[in-house]
């Protein structure tokens, strides 16, 4: 299956609770942490919601 690498580049400070929860759902909780997840529509939707705080690599 295809995977996608996600790196947190922005701070969750002064963000809404749902954006913080989305970062935690993606497995991100610290700056510059990188996770590798399967490329599904659900993960893509979460990435789109916090796109201003993450960078995406294939």
C-alpha cells in the first residue's frame, strides 16, 4: 500500500481544539516529528484540515 510521510512544522498553540485533536490523531505531538501513515482518504482529509501546520512527503 502507498504511504505518506507527514512532518509537523507548526505549533498547536492558539489553535482550536479540533485542530489539536487532528494532530494527535495523525500521531503528531511535537514540532518536527515525522510519521509515516498509509495513504487513505481519511488520512488525506486530516492532512487537509491541518495543512497549515504540516508538510507532506510521498
